C-alpha cells in the first residue's frame, strides 16, 4: 500500500524548480510586450520540461520510457506551434483582457502569480502522471498490452485534436464566412472537438501508466478533465458566447457539448 501512494519527491522538486524558472522568464517577456497571452505558448512546454527532467534524472534506455518521452515531445511541439501560429499578430486574448481589467492596477506584476506561477503549478501537478512511468521503467522493461492500448488511444486523441484545430484555424482565416460559428467537420459532432482530443490524450497516458500500479497516475487525467470541462475549457469558452455570436444558440441546440455524437437536428453548413 505504501508503494501505491509513494512518489519520488526529489524528482518532483527538481522539476518544480525548472518550471518556475520557465514561468518566470516568460512572465518577464510578457511585461516587455504587455501581453500575457504568451503563457499559452508555454502551457504544453511546461509539461514537456517536467517530463524531460524526469527522463534526464532516470534515463531513457528502454522502450517504455522512450515511447512516453516521444509522445509528450510530439504533443507539446505540435500544440505550441499551433498556438503560436494562431496567436501571431493578434492582440492579447479576450480571456486575459478580462483578468487584466479585473486585477488592475499593477496587473503586470500580479500576473506573475495569478497566471504564470499558477500555470506552472498546474503543469507540475499534471506531471505526477509521468514520475511513476520513468521511475518504474528502470526495473520494468516488459512491454504490456496496456502500453499498446495507450498508444492507440493517444494516436486517436492526437489526430482528433490536430484535425479540429486545423479546421477551426482555416475557418477563422477565411475572409468571407456565412456564419460566425464553425459547425462542419468534427465540429458538427461536438462543440469542442479539440478539447475532446486533449481529453483522450491524457487518459491515454493514464492507460499507458497502468502497469506502474501507482495511485498518482489518476491525478493528471482527473485534473485535466476538470480543467477542460469546467475551468478553462468548455465553461470558460462558452461564457457569454451567445451574446457575441447570435448563431451559437442554434449550434448549442443541435450539437453535443463535449463528447462527439450524432447532431440532434440538421446543422446549417458554414
């Protein structure tokens, strides 16, 4: 039972130090450019930095730890590249403008702990999923069916999220649109297919980590599910959206929120 709830605190503290450094550097840059939206660019990089720290401390000399590292690298770089491309030459994101207004004056300094350190701590909590994988991979080099299943689910989630991101970015880049809401492609089957893909990725990593028999691997997917469904994902994105997009109510009435499914009635193509 002790092993079930034990986690390598030395590795965790080392990664926390690295994450706080990255968050601090990014915060300093945000003061110069007066835009805290750049915190989104390092979101996946914070997780990648934590995983690279664990890989460095424990080594990557077996298929289990190597595949885990590759999955995180591919996911993090793809997501960061997309967010940079999407946010290039745009003003500070609406979400952060609201936070800036709510916490003025001196928001620039307050943003260090409200946004940057907060995101570093969230990424640190999420990284508890990876510690047992790299720690147990030193002694456990046998590839199991759980590892294979985890890769399959991860591939599904990665492709689902990537395609959804591409479809939305292409839609938003069109000069002339018949509607302000995308309701075709993957967006026809749920209103947040990109978040659903991210959901699948984190639960895939949980599946991949099942052979470690550690209770800590449950924290990350549960926390990520809460973030996507209630905190910074669906709940945040749809707050007041019907006021900004008159056609969004019809989209809500016809389309599943998070989990893909058959539309409840015909959606007018955008």
